[in-house]
């Protein structure tokens, strides 16, 4: 759409403030959203964009301010009850969460109608009516989805579409259909093709007159799908711009308050075949149905990137190397220490850590951090035995010294070592996890999507940390779905497809086109 400043808003957030403990998440923020536009909310982790989206949808109660929904053509406004999901729903304001709020064990139709299951005599569920209603909801978005299929059988992209379809429903007599949909980081776990399809659906919804509020860190998506963009920084409103009138560098500067130079590929270090003995060696690694006969060498001071599409086996490769996959077989050597033999029997995660291997997994919430422990203990977990006494007694003094140095070196913003990870922004959670595994004794570092779900400022910091690790002599194996990131950080690349390595790219051949060519072999 072509938006005009004079156009009457459909949704208006006025003077919204929200505090969580000592953190001022939103500070007197006012933003208007127009009918039929895709309006981006951008900012660093902790800037307040997701908080504002949840205030709009009634999930958070603001400390002050109002949210108003206007009638068609700018008619009389309706001030929503603060923190009322029901009132926001009835007014047509919905939210599609980053972590899908679904029941994987139920069918697609059951998920779509769960809030208002159609009934027949004696209160029994009318499954035919339920399936017909679900099919109608999906008809314009993705009619090929089988509404009778278990949700858990669907791809992440199709599950996301099902959640969008659920947000469009106005069942239960609570009001009409959706008028505003807040999308909170909707593409964080999707493949390239699934992202393209989702963006097309969002444009389709906007063309129907829905207002789409789009929360994302991904610049390419903002410029591909959004009409206007509002930037928040440290909980404060910075600016609203028409997307076609702003460039990426200006948007980044608004987000972080300074210019960030674009990533530049580092100079490839001089490597020797003899040095590989102290790096990472993987030979004929196999895992049934996941990884097929993969071999690679990462020398000290080298960053080897791993490319491929979602489902290619990249995360499974790192799991097998680290010792998390008991079915894996092959040879893994870390800094000269043999961790597995050709018949399997990997020595395990403890042995990998003892040999100097660190692993930053893809999902920091489910696989990485201990949310019931403090920030300090999260950092010290792998090295507690080394910091303790010969009798195995913890040395709190040594731990505190180590933790303090780690927090300072990695610039983790936290209230203190006893603060829990849940109190940190996503970017600081990621730096906390990297601080744990990029320790003094680390010789080999496995990184799986190290910048997923973080803002451009923190991403630049993590790029610097990864490069610094290589400069210190670590052998780094890097998995990333962002091809510009792989190209900027990697000295060499291998590409996986269906669990097998389809080729290696070196300087001069490292292009997005070549990565995609190798990634789609066999598809």
C-alpha cells in the first residue's frame, strides 16, 4: 500500500509505558498503525518491540497509556481494556507468537477450532463441521494442508500458517474476524522457501485490509514486505519511516545509535597440514537417517562454515561430533584426543569437554541455558571441576573471579552473577552461552546458528567474538542459515544435502549461488 501521514489509523498506541522490575521495557511510546499496511517494529534485543506487540494484543498490562482500535474509515475509537486478551480478541487484535502456541498431538482442525469446538447432540464434537470450518480458514492461505493430519507431521512453515489461520478466526461469539495481526519473529525457524511463502501470505492479508504488525530482526524481510517501520531503542520511540524512503544503514543507525560497518570477510590464515593434529578431525561420520559418511578437518585458527537447507543434517552433524548422538559412528579427534572409533562408542560429552571442545547449540532456550540457575553458574558449569579443589569441593572465590572476567570480556549485560538468564535480552543470553563455551581451555568450538534471533548490534559483537576465537587459535566449525554470515566469517565452506557433504567451497568459489547449487543436489 502507499501510506500517507494524513491517513486515519486503525490502531493507535498512545503513551505506553511498561516496567518489569528494574527494567523499563517501554517508556512513553506512541505509534499509529494504518489499515492494510505491513508495519515493522524494529530495535535491538531488549528495545521493547515484542513488549509493545504483547501490549497491543492484551498479553501485557501497560503501566500507563492506552490502545485504541478505530472503526472503518477512521470511525469512533474504542479504547481496549488494559491487559485483556478477550477484549483485544473481540476487537480483532491477534498475535502470532515466535514460539508456536499449538498442540502437536492434535489434528490441524482441532488446533484451529480448539477455542470454539463445534458441537452436536449430547455435547459431542461435530468433527465434520470442525473439518469444514478448518478447511475454510486455510483455503486462502494454504489449501493443500490436510486438516485431518496430526499437526506434528507438518513442516515448521505449515505449522506457522496454521497458527496464522487460527488468528483469522472470530469464533466463539467473541467478535468478528481479525483486523490486526501482530507477527512476533515469525520466520526464525523457517527455511528460505517457507519464509518466501509466509511473506507472500502477509502481503495477501494486508491486501485484504488487515493491518500486520511485523516484529523481526531480519533486514531483508523488512525491505521485502513492509510499508512502514517504527524503531524503538532502550524502550523509547525513535522514528517511523516509509520503508521505500529509508536505507539499511540509516535503519541500523536508528536502532543502535551508531553506524555499524558491513561484515567483511577476514583474511584467510596461513594453515599447515601438521597443525590439523591439534584441531578437529572428523572421518567417515555416520548417524542412521541423519548424517552419511561426512569427513572434515578444521585447523587451529580456521573457521569452517557448514551450509545447507533446513533438514540437511547440519545440527545433527554437530550433535554427533560433540557426543550427543549415541547411534553415530566414525572417527572424531579434538586437539589430538580421540573421542570415537570407527565402530561407534563416542567417549561422550564429558570427554569432549575435557578435550577442549565447546558447543553453542541452535536453541539457547531448549538446549543451551539452565534457566533455573544464575548467570554465573551458567558460565562456570563446564569448568567447575577444574576450578574446585582436589577433593571436588567448589571454590566460590575462584568461580566468582572466572565469572567476573567472562562477563566483562563478553560484555554480558546483567544485574549480577545471581540473575537468572530469563531476565536477560535474547542477545545477552546468546553472549552468555558463548562465554560459557569459548573458555580458556577451549580448542575446538562448534557454533550452530550463533546469531539466530538477535539484533544487528549484538550480531556485530558476536562476529567479532568468533573472529577473535579463531585469532587465538581455536578451530571453529560454524553452522548458519544466513548465507551472508557464512560468507563473511568462513575461511572455507562445506555444504550438506540430505545428510551428505555435496562439496567444498574455497575463496573465489564462495558465493550464495554456489552454496544453493550444492545445497539442492539430490532435491
